C-alpha cells in the first residue's frame, strides 16, 4: 500500500514564508564565498593620541629634562581638554618619564647616567640569558626573519627620527624576546627598555650618527646569532648603549 505524502502547504494570506537563498554564481559558475568580515580601523582615544605626542616630544628634546609643564598649557598646545593630558602624564609618570608636582603640573625627569646604567644592568639580567638560550636551539632562518625589523631601525636612524627609532628599536627587541614564547617576559623587558630610552640629564637628543651606530648593532647581532657565533658581548654592548 503506497504512502500518501502531503503536498506543499499553501501559506495563508499575509504570512511570510522563509525561502533559502540561492548560491551566488561567479563568472565561472562557481560558488562565491561570503566576504570576509570587515576589519575595523583602530581608533586611538584622545588620551592615547596625546600620550604618543608627548612621548615623541620627550624623545626629540622638545620637552627637555627639568622643564615644568601644566596640563592646561599642554592641552592648549595640542588643542584638547586638560583631562586627557593629565591622564597621559600620569601614565608617563609610571614609566619614569615625568614627576608629578602637586598643584603645579609635571616636571620632566632628569635621569642620570647612573640611572640608565642601572636599567641596562637589569635588562642584561633579563635579556641576555634568554637570547643565549635561544641561540642554542633556533635555526638560522628564525634569526633572519627579524631582519626587516633591524632594517626598519636603520631607516629611522638614517632619517634622524629619534622617536621613530625608539619605537623601531623596541619592536626589534620585542620580536627577539618573543621567540621565547613568554609574553610576560616581553612585557617586563619592554617596560625596562622604554625607561632606558628617556634622555639623561639635559643633554640634547641623540643625533643621526649615534642612532646609526646603535641600529647597526641589531644587524651585527642577527648575523652572529644566525652564524652560531658568540653573541653575548655584542648583546651586552648594545644594551649598555642608550642613544
């Protein structure tokens, strides 16, 4: 005995019926996948924009060590309200770049050569053992993959871009230590590195030849690591230098 199958249900008046979408055919009658999710642009907050501007000014010597600045004056300089300036300055105070002066504003910190030598000593304790351990296990190709970052530092140095070089230098070291696979190590080392980059005393910002010499040490270090040559002295000399 045959089975009677019900026919298609007739929708009532006004009823919405779901219909599957037909695949979209390409010019070759192939399936066209849906577009990838749109990547939204990264928008910095006003505070972060001011923070970047202040860091650049500090590194370039536009805000020299020992100088005092109020939040309203800096706000007028950058065309923003005083609140994001205060927030940015508080972050810089945590990084050791400025000192908070109650009811006055902020004073750019006067780091001494001894201060920077102390930071370099700690960086050596953190970075040197990690890099030497990696040198015993990583193939040459892994070191060569860092060469574009070393080249970017050379480019910034050649342009005399002190702020650009500072970021390129830190990017190189973040990638170098990142090979160890420990993000906590990278975060600690990067904080020390940033502190080491603030100008010492009232000396002018490092000039192009000094930046180029420091950038060349990245290339020399990579060459030694790729060739399995001794690299400890190179790395220590690089960390001890504060352009």
